[in-house]
C-alpha cells in the first residue's frame, strides 16, 4: 500500500489531499472520503486513517481531503463557506475520476461529510455511496454548534446568550465562535438547508450501536422506510462511535462491514 499526499489547486486556494492505493494493480473501485465536520473530523482522524489502510490493502483506492479552512488546507475555519466545501468535493471527485479512470467511483461520507457527498450523485458521477452514521440534515449540525456554544462560556459566547440569540447574530452577518470554531454565516446558513438526498445509486447505510444485538437509530429506520430497498442496504454493527468518543477510538467492525458490502458487489456498481 502506498500513500501519496499532495495539494489540489482551487480558485480560492489549495486543499490538501492524500491517496491510499496499491500502485502495482488496478483498484477495484475508488472512494472519495468526506470526513466529519469540525471537531468530528479531529475525533475520527485515527479511525479513518486505519480504515483507509484496510481499504487500500483490500484493493480499493481512497482519496481523503481537508476541506478549505480545515487541517492543512489553505485558509482558516472562518474562511469556510458551504458552497466552497461542495466545490472542494467536486474537484476531488474529478481528480479521482481522472486518476482512476474506468473503475467505479463512490462517495464515502462520515457523519456530516455525507451531506457533501450526497449532491455528487446528482451529477451522475457516482456508482455507489457508503455512509457512516450519516447526518441527514445540516440543520442538526448547526443546532448542535449553537447549543454547545450557548451552554459553555469556554467557546467564547458571552454568558446568557441562547441558541436563538446566536442564530440571530449569524443572520446579521456576524462570524461567531461556535464549539471552538469561528463559523461564518455563509457556512452555517446554507448548511442548515442541506439534506441527505434519497439514493439513486447502490448505497450502504452503516451505523455503530452499543446495543446487543445492534440496531439502527429510530430516526434512521423511519427515513429508510421511504427509500428504495433495491438500492439501499442498511445495518448497524456493535462498534465504537469515534465521532462521539471522548478519547480516540477505532471502528474495526465498521470497516469490516464496509468491505464485506463492497466485496459482495460482483460487477459492483452500474457504469
């Protein structure tokens, strides 16, 4: 397995990317990994690094990226815009399609990253989707940031401000410190309208569960009931949830289930 780190040039700066693959053989499929947002990216970094290694060892190519204003990419978090993040994902997928032409392309979204991967299917560029504990509405991400900021003075929010107060300040164009991140209104506003789209390509919806036997979240079950069973496989596995853990956790069963689904697709995804 080889890992190649590089920068993708975009109009508003460069974004850092890394490709994991086996250069001595053609990949079975290529996946664009769109990580969780803000602190969830930090919490899942180790787990996803291990997952990328496992994917590459199994014969898949995986491209990871730091969105604009995140990680080693250009800009600060305050410079991030939802439209820019969507463009980052499109640019990364276009690069992956060129670098690994002729094989299926998939979006692999973790938590809020699924909201960035979902629109790619509408472009007709994807042959499959892999969602890890996907966030179905961007509104829930923003609401959590606002609640956390209102509850903790350490975030920089003045004492006594409610989530509604903070939302009003965003609407007035103010950049706010939310959960330790400077959030611009042009990130939070459009994100609130983002929704996970009904799949049009084969999709695995995968969740971690602490229950025995593992079960999907009730909200997920309700949403999935309206989605086409012919395209969507949904399952829960008993595993850690790194995005919610207080310490770094790996998710080996999530990886195993993902690889099992990928490998069961013999002519895996329609061209």
